C-alpha cells in the first residue's frame, strides 16, 4: 500500500496519467524493497505482475 490507496488501484485508475518515469521509479522502489527483504531472509510468495489491456 502507499499514500492514497493501493498501487493496484492507482494503476487501474485510467483517469490518472502515469508517465514512464513514475513507472520506472515505482518499479525500482519495489525491486529495492524486495532485495532488502530477501537479504533479511524474508520472501513474499504473492508478488505478481499482470498485463493491463488498453
């Protein structure tokens, strides 16, 4: 979750423009968070990606 609701809800909101720089920043933040958790021996088994059709 993030300020203003979940990332999933934010991505699904077609009225919000999401520039590629923001997409890359969010992806990098998620990857860094997962890297940290893995370094601490914590694994998240429910992390998935999905394709959103236009």
